[in-house]
């Protein structure tokens, strides 16, 4: 009789630049037992997100403590409770929370894992994407931080990504013009022809980014939803309208740099245009998740929000799949099915 094991991918060294195979170690351990108040989760889907790269660094200057060496790589997962020592959870409950790159995770219960409905009629993986933190990041980031008004111009970097693609669609729902920045002809076609963006720039082929944005948005940008930082942020700063808002969601262009990067150089444009830049964390909206999820589900059912999901089978493929986020090879939400 085969005894099931718990495969875990541990962080063995701090990555320098892009993570490499030697930064990880796959181990097999016994399936854990829950301690008092704990639950054991069989992870069904594991979310791959750029933020994980930041958690791999040693710096404490983040909203989560760094992953300890020898600890499983952290990730948001959806899974099924298979063992419980917590009366608030029953075997079979579906839960979502920050767990790890592993088959089974031990959770502290309410402080770490949130129950999700099991009878929605959709794949639980969507709670990692369009119905979960990804979709809600776009929802609250644009609507609460960006505060769009009908007729305004919204520019989104990483526009074909899981968050950026939804931002542009919500902008259109709110009566705005939506423009995107992406990295391939295929992605440009998808966001303009299928998602309804009003225009898009291929940052790999456009030449001078500042001029490319100016040509696409000649009257300037009211809201710039930033997922990448770096040179594209600098170019967007040079194309702001009066009272523009920059929503700082991510800075993926800097996550794997080996040395500190200078800039952005053009922050003075915030002064010139009486503009503002504001960062946000989706966890700050936890008490409003039901509101956002209900609205997102309604828009999806109406066909007003479309999404892509790329599911890769096999826990062992997580390290290689993770790199897709930084090369731009992924299409939509990237998920591992262990």
C-alpha cells in the first residue's frame, strides 16, 4: 500500500536576479497532523504572483515577513480541509489563504484561512483569479484609489496580465477610455479586439515610450494604473493630465534587479500637474470582499468581464512556471494544480 506524502518546495537560498533551480529544493515529508486550533489543507490550486518574488528576499520592509530559508515558498492557495482540530472548520470545507508550494498545508485557522463557497458552479481556481484577490485588486484599486469618472482616460501597464486586463474592462464599464501597455502582438490583439481596450502599445517594439503614450493619448492620462514601475512609470508621468491619479499596484520590472535602480526621474510631474500617486494593498479591503465579489460575478455573468486562466499541472513545475511572470510568457492568471 502506497502511503501518501507531502511534497514541498522549499526556499534554500535567496535569489539574485531571477530565481534559479538551485534556489529551491523539493522534499517529501509525512502528511502533517493539525495541532490545537489548526487545520490541514490539501491544496487544489496554487496562485503564482509576482509578489512572491519579493517575499523571497531578506528585506523586512514589506507587508509580509520574508520566507525563511528552509520554509516552503509562500503562495495564496485554494484547498480542501482534510483534517481539523478547529471547531470552526469541517472536513471538506474549501478555504483560501496564504499557504505554500506544497501538497498539504497546516493552517492556523481563522487568522490564515478563509472559507469559500463550494457550490458556486465554477472552478475553485477562479477564487485565486477573477473572483478572488486578482479581480478584487483591479476592482478596488481602480474604483477606490483611481476614482474614475466617465469620459476620463485610463492607462494600464501589464495590461494583458491577470490584474491589468480586468482594470481596463472595469474602466470601460465605468464609461472611460481604456488604453494598455503589453509585450506582444498577441496580447495587444487580445486586449483590443476581445476585451475592448481603445488602444494599446507594445513596449518591446514602440521605441520611445513617452512619445508612444503621447501619440496614443494626445490629451493626456487621467488615471495610470501601474503594475510595472521603472521606465514605463517614468514615461507615464510625462503624460499626465491635471489632477491625474497614479494607482501603484506593482513594480514587476524591478523585482529581479541585482542592484538598486535609480528613479523614477519624473516625479516632479506630480507637482506640475497637481497629481497624486497612491499605493494600496488588497488586504486592506478584506471587509469589503463580499461587495466586490458580488459585483464582479454580476459583470462576468453579463459578459462584461472576460478573463484568461492558465493552469499548469504538477507541483514540480511551479519554479519554471513562476518565471513566466517575468518573461511575459503567461496569458492571464497563472495557477498550479499540484
